[in-house]
């Protein structure tokens, strides 16, 4: 029995096994199967929609949908590379996902903890926007990103970052800055947003002063962050200062972001005088 035949038996016996569908299609593609054969397998696979019934445990449903969404991404990527209608595949994928079953918050600006489903759906969204950009549809790209950053079922940080990077690559520095400011309206407590914003000012806008301004604005949140997040901000600022050579001033970091340590006997932070 050939490997292909074993996969055919497997998906026939358990059509909900989208992980097997992925392997089956990949095997056929590697073997040089023609486009009609590959597309037929994709269509058969995506026609088997995972269950959303409440008798299935939530994480079991998410596991099943993980591979199903990955299958759609594979399908769209295949069509992009073989002259097919990738846009239609992306639209169908976004339409079939039961957003009410996998939403995490309304208008999810709070940068929720990453989950595989929201991450996968966000990747589809971003890839769709990138596809439209490849067609020169820049205004449509912006519309997709604007819609994406308010969709509760997406992973907002990924969409925001992709939107900002898109505008920067288009030479629209001020637009990227405006997007960072909009993001901070909802994510001031997130150290990585501040660090990314400061790096943008340093690396894209080539301004150490603008980068310092961002770091200074983040300083009031510094004490409330955990040690890991504080270290991130300090390291990022030190790296920025170092990248500007003689124009850099590492002393600014210690003056605005002093090293902190938790006292062993008291539940408060104290300045580390040994630094």
C-alpha cells in the first residue's frame, strides 16, 4: 500500500483529521501532482468543517480548528504561487471561521495572551493584506488593517505591528507614529509596545532624541512592571544609546530607569544602590 493510499484511507476513516489532510496534500505536492489533483484535495479537506457543538470541550474545539485554519493558509499560499484566486480563498476562510465561538473580547485592544486560534486567524488576515499589497491595492490594505485592529477574534498585536510596518515601508513615518500613539491609548502597560515604538524612532526615523522621548514616557510605568519587563525596557534603551555611538548617553538610562530589586523582608521595591 502506497503512502498516498494510506493517507486516503485515513482521511476517509476520519475526515476531521485535518493534520492528516495537511500531510496528504504536502506529500502529493512534493510528488509533483498536477494542480487539479492538489486543488481537489484542498476542496475536499476544507469542506469538512470542524465541530463547534458545546458537547466538545473548548480546548478540543480549538485544537481541531487550529489545523483547519492552517489548511486554509496552505491553500491560499498554494494559489498565490500557482496563479489561482488567492483572494477568494482568504475571504472564504475568514467567512467560515465561527468568530462567536473563538472571540476573546469585544474590540480586543488589550493585547490578550496569545492563543493558537487567534494567532492563526491573524496570520490569515495579515497575509490577505500582504496579498492585496502585492496587487498594488494600498487603500484596500489600509482598510483591511483598520478593520483587523478592532476585530475581537484576531490577535491585535500582530495586526497592529504589521500595519505599522506597512506604513513605514511606504515611507509614511508620521502615519506609523500616529498608529503607535493610537495603540498606546489601549496598551500603555505593555512594555513591548513602548520598546517597539522607541526602536522605530531610532531605526526608522534615525532620531535618538525621539527615541529617548518615548522611553521617558514609558518610565512612569516602570516600577509597576515585573523584573523581566523592566529588564526589557532598560536593555532596549541601552541598545539604542549604544547604536548612536558618540551621540549615545547610557547615563540617561540609569537616571530615568534605576535598577530595582525586591527586598527579601519587605513587599516593596527599593533602589539598588549597588548598581
